[in-house]
């Protein structure tokens, strides 16, 4: 419940404020968003499995975002930022699909 | 049933709860929503924020595409030029063919013709040889189209004297007065007919009467059906 409310609040805040992203954050934000989405899907799967824990979710969310940002940062320093970003997005997208498939199997039995 | 239990868990998760860590979850979701919206807004002007390597890739893509489009443009321009010059050539060939068809049609008597010329009327003499002489004289003087009565005079035209004394042209009986309609240079034609001992003298010597009228516009509208050549073929 509070998750839905928080999401709505965040979207409205983003629409109202229209913030300009600082240049140093620009490469990291899209990856961070995808990493956070991965954490959210993982949390949804945990709920369906009955093993959800607020603590685990918060830690996985934050660590996902940080690790993703770190990988992109390292990639940029090594000169392979674009490729590493693509790799991170691919891996996260695969995890999201896997989690979504697990949720679907549990909820719909298919 | 595990599916049912799962639904119960989902419903339980949606129930409002109030403790600190739950509020933290809400805050993270707010952050996520915020990030998504900001990123979606920023993705619109992504060129300004793209990495150098991305920009190089985009530039590369664009120049490759530009090269391809340039090549296509060249191809299409060449095709257009070829078609345009081809159609111009076709038009010229068509105009030339039509001109030749008109000239040959007048020669063969398959099309009507008009132009400056003479109207020659011969009366009182029923002599096929005299009429043939007249035609020869007119041809020598450059007549381009000749009509006698209702019969077009062409290369194969012949004049005969029927047993009853009437004149036949190409097998068609023609009665006097004989009216020639001739297209050509009127002065030359008239002079050719008037030379001493020529056609007009012969008519008058035979007891007949002839008049020559020069006209600005003479219409030769008798036509002749074209018969296919039975033996002659164009030599290569």
C-alpha cells in the first residue's frame, strides 16, 4: 500500500519540480532506475513467496542502485562505459523477466 | 492451493501498516518514481547528455545512413535523367515518324491534302491521252497532289478510253468537263500548262476549252485505299 502511495508521490514530485539532472549524475540515473526496478520485482516475488522483509528490500534496493552506479563509474573510468552500461541493463532486465515469470507462475499458476 | 496462498499474501502486503521500516520502503518507492520521471524527461534531449563514445557511434550511424541516402539519390537521379532523355528521344522519333507518314500518305493518296495550287478545267475534249499528258506535265512541274474529278491521281493511276469514247481513270468513268485539282507552286504549274505546244494549246487545237485558275488554297480530298505490295519487299 505504502509502496503505491510512495510511487505516486514520487511521480507527482518529479512532474511538478522538473529538476535538471546534474551532469555528473546523468550516466548513472538510468542504470540506477533499472537497478531499483530489479529490486522492486525481487520484492514482489518475495511477497508472493511469503518471505518479504522490509529490511531485506531496503538493503537490496540501495545496494542494487549503488552497485549499478559503481559498475557504470568503473566502466567510464576504463573507457568501456557504454558497453558496461549495456551489460548491466541486460543482466537486470533478465532478472526482472525471471522474477516476473516466477510471480506469474505463483499468482496465475501458469 | 499455493496460488490462493500467494493471492492472500499479496492482499496482506497491500494492507496499510504503520512502522518505521515500512515508511522507508515508501520513501524508496517515491525515490524510484521520481527517478523514473526525471529520467524519462531527460531522455528527450539525450544528445546533450550522451557519452562521447555514444556520440561517435551516433555520428557514425548518421554518416553511414547519409552515405546510403546519397548513393540512392545518385541512382534515382541517373534513372530520372535516363528516362527523361529517353522520352525526349521517343518524342523526336514519333514526330519524325508522323511527318514521314504524312508525306508518304500524300504521295500514296491515302490522306487528304491542301495547299496553294491550281484548278484546271478541260472541256470539250474526251481524250485519255491528253488527260495523261496533262498529268505528266503537272508532275514535271512539281505537282505534289492531283485529283481528277473524284479520283486521286497517284503513281499507278492509268487513263483508258472506253469503247464508247468515255474516259476511264483507274477504271472509274469520268465525264467532262474534267476538273483537275492540283497542289504545287501555282505559277510554275500554270506556266507548264501554258507553254507553246503544251497542254492548253493541244486542248484548243482539239476543239476544246481549258481554263487555269490559280488558288491560294486547293483541297485534294479524294482518297485511295492502300493495297499491300504483293511481291515487292523493302530491300535491306
